[in-house]
C-alpha cells in the first residue's frame, strides 16, 4: 500500500486534537490492561505462577483499542514521532496515527539566547583585535575571523530584534491598547449621557424607559467590547490552592500560546486529521440540529438519533435546509416521549 505523506503546516488546534486523540487512545489501552492485571494480582484463588501465566496471556491477547480485534494496538514514541496503529495482522482497522511532534520555545527565551550569543561574539571580536594587536595572529587570519564573527553577530542581533519585537507586539499590543482607549472614552461618554438622562428626566414618567434603553443599547455593548479587547482569555476556574470548591475569575491580556515560537513544524497523518475534522463536524452538526429541533418541537425530551441521518455529517454545507425539507415532508421528528405515546396508542387500537 502506498504511504501517503503527512500533512504539514497544520493548525495548532488540529495538532493539539491529534495529540489528545493519541494519548486518549493510549490511556484507555493502558488503563484496561492495568485493570485486568490488577484483578489477577488481587485474586486469592490463584497461585503466584498461575497469576504470572494469566497476566502473560492477557498481555498476548490484548484487543485493539479502536476495533476490539486481537493483536492489540501498537503505540511508539521514537525520535520525536508518535505512532499508533492497529496490531491485527489479518484485517487491521483504519486506526493509524502518526504525529511528528513540533518544537516550541518562548519568544522571551529565544530573545535572551540570541542576546547572549551576540555578547559572546562581541567578546570574540574584541579578543581577535587584541590578538592582532599583540601579534598573536596574522592580519590575514584576524581579518578572516573578524568577518566570520561579524556576520554571525549581525545575524544574532537581527534574531534578537525580531524575537523582541514579536514579544512586545503580544505583550504591549499598541493597536489593541488604542482600541481599548477609544472604547473607554466612548464608554465614559455613554455613562455621562446616562446620568444626564436620569437627572433631566426625573419629572417624566418615560425617563426610566429611556435610561434602561440607553444602558442596554449603548453602555452594556461598550462594556462587553472593552472586556473582549482587553482580555483574550476570560474564565472562571477552580482554584485548588484556596481549598474546597473555591472559584476564581481569571482574565489574561495574552496567553502563553501567543508567546510561543514554532521551531520545528509539527505534522500529522491524513487519516488522523480527517478523522478529527469529521468527528468535530459531526459534534457541531448534531448540536445545530438539536437546536433546530428544539425550536420546532418546544419539547425538552431528547430527540431520537434517526433525525441526524437527515443531514450529511461529513459535509459542512448541509444541515438546516435538509432538515426543514425533511420536516415539511415527514412532519416534526418524534421525540422519545411522543414515540412512546404513539406506540401505546397503536397498541390500544390493536387491542380493541
């Protein structure tokens, strides 16, 4: 079978999904083996040699984590490449994951290393000049070494400037700061206008309605926009350091991922990426279809699985139109509740 080349230049999301898929399979595979092995170890009915023999049989007869066939699943982590493949020799399933792990370093680390390299080269240039001054080397040799070190120094300083600028673009982000300042000024003006409405309309019965409309239509959207521009990450996280079920609001103007620089480009197999995209699209499509059905039925019962067959889950361009056509032709898909009701009604009719 012809080997298809790996997909390079994958997005960070696809790369992380592939890693999660690999380690998810490996965790389930190893956990099942440990569970079976511990059950044998803790048995009081077997002797020690019997336990060893049974554990060896379990190890030889492990099932593939994806298809359940004998042969197990082969997981390897060699030379920076993660691989997972069905171990059945006669009819292996489609499980084949191959991930070339990327290498990432922080921009701050790269900038500091470039600066240290530049400092070393500066010292080397000074040493070369002193060697020439005190006749420890020839002029020709000193000139050759000087040109070599100067080229390396210029490259190191150029790298330092580039990494430092990338770091400052993320941390300071002058464009984002200007947008936040403009939105903040607009927000303060809207708040002042809100106060003016309250002060000037105190004798009118409609001033409350005007004030609320101004708050909802102007102040609240500006407040949300400021928060979105100021913080790229906002979430309520569980803080274990505080003990108990303490929750903490976490807001970050930038993330560590933004401060990373890709040294080695990661890649994943076509099979792994396509499987991720299909599964992700299927989850998204099912969520959308569930929302559409909710609007049609106004019923809190979970819809049956057959409605998902209406849309092609592998095709991002299908969904709502197909579902609407299906509903027009066949009626609203039955929920579990209505399906049971209809079956009971039919049973009663047959009994009569």
